[in-house]
C-alpha cells in the first residue's frame, strides 16, 4: 500500500497514491472504503473525496453514489465491467449501526472488494414488517444482487429467502426451523455462562434485562440464561425482564425492578447502549456498583471501557466476524455450499470491577441508620 502522505500538496499526493495502487493492481475493481483509505493514507475524508473527484474527472475512477469508487478501463469509452453485487439488507441506515457492527461491515466490504466484488447497503424497513413478501419481491426485482447478507432478519424474512432459494447468509442466528448459512455469536452459551458466573459468586437474585425478542439471537439468549439458572439450587431466582428498545422504557423497567421487594443483587444487561441507561438509573437511585448491584453486559462496544467501574462484558473480534461472513458470501457467489453452514463464535468474559459478591443481608425492619452504618442499601 502507498506510504502515508505528507501535508504539502495533499490532494496531489492522494491522487498519486491512488494511481500507484491502481498501477500495482492492488484494486482490480472497486477501491476500498473511504474509511480504510483514510486510515491507510492518514488523511481526512474531505481531502480523500476531493482527490477522488479529480481522478473521476480525469477518467481514472468512477464514483458511484452510495456504493463507492471503482477503477475505469484504460481506453476512453471502454465498457466498465460491473462487479458482482453482494447486498446487505438492513432495517436501518449504516449510521444507526452500533460501533461493533460498523467494524464487521467495513471488514466485509474490504474483503469483498479484494475479491473483485462490491457490497451495497440496502435499507428497506418495509421488508421487516410481519408480511415482508411483497416488499421483498419488489426489492429483488430492482436490485440484481448475486448474494444477500441479512441483518436483524426476522423469521418471515429468513423463511422467504429459504423458500425462494436466493443465495444469502444470515448475519446473526437462524430462527428455529430455518436452514440458511449464518454467522453469529453463541448467545446461548454466553448467557448460560453469565447466569452461572453470577450464581457462583453467591448472588441468588439475578435478572436478565433484555428487549422484547425479535432476532433469533435474543431468543437464544433468554434460553441460555434460564439454563444457567437451572444449574443451581432451588433458592436461586433468575428472572427475564423485558423492555422496549427506547431509553425511557429501560429507565422505567430498572426503577420498577430495583425499588420493589426482593430486588436483584445482580443484573445481566443485553445491549451495550442499554447498559449506559441501566448504569445511570442505578446511580440516581443511590445504588453503588458493585457494592449494591453487580452488572455484566452481554455485548461489547469500545465506549464501555470509559465507564467507571468498567463493565464486565463478553468480548470478541468483529473483524473475525466480517471475515467469516465474507468467506461464506464469496463461496456462494462461486456456487459452493457453505461449509460449515452455521458458524458460532464464542466470546470470552472480561471480568472487571462491576461484579462483586452480593451485599450482606440484614433482618427485616432494621432501622435506616443502622443499615447505613453497616453499608447496606436502603430497604
């Protein structure tokens, strides 16, 4: 790859670096994503875009809105070979992806580009309605993709793709009874492990805070959590507490859960964004972490490392996730069946100071002053 650029004549140097990469044959079709080029050349996005626009005017590359930039043939007016398209079907735009998701999407785009393919993000919320068939038919007629990657796919979407025998890979888990290739984290094993880890630390009242399940991985998470609870004696209580995805619903759920009788001493939180809400509401209620309440987050995102105490959470490599998806997609484009069809990655639990043994208990009716002296939470 061309060397990092100096600051003088920056746009000229970017143009030269891109020409050099094309001359070396590093990019046979589509150029890497803007994010990757900016990182490799150490330039800002505005400078990169100005250079690409100049190269487009010179007939070196073609800028395709919403897709990226691709090289043009050497002869003026020569037909441009269109790379096979891999469509990423999503209910929301890329800027709404969580940081971890954006990382594996970028890795998938990079690997497909190296193989002469292009990744096209298609935001189609109508396809995620209870009856997606009409919207999916229209979408596939309009977008002639050779392979599809399904994000946050519902059971009706997966069933439709399976029945229509459309080449696709699920970025997530397949719903029960659906046989499509997929790549996901082993949520069942993760949540089983989390419940057991908290119970082994002496917690006997734990709760799993999770949005109302829609994705297959969320159903697997609930099943795994209950399996982990059942491994322990009858006095252990494990509750699944569902909420909507908005902040207000998470906040109401936490307040109701923690101010009632028999409040849990440990919470297992499904999503990283929701962890922030749970953390702030517990603080507003006067609950100390981990002295009064222990917390584990199921999902990893880098911003969690900036919380104090840093959350215990399950960590994995999003780039590996993207590589697994790319391998299956490229194989499907070549007419090869996915082997193995289901890839489950197992993250590891990163322990931190957000987990402790449960607080000491006190007899019912103990005065508030005595509870404070003992360092116990309010009744």
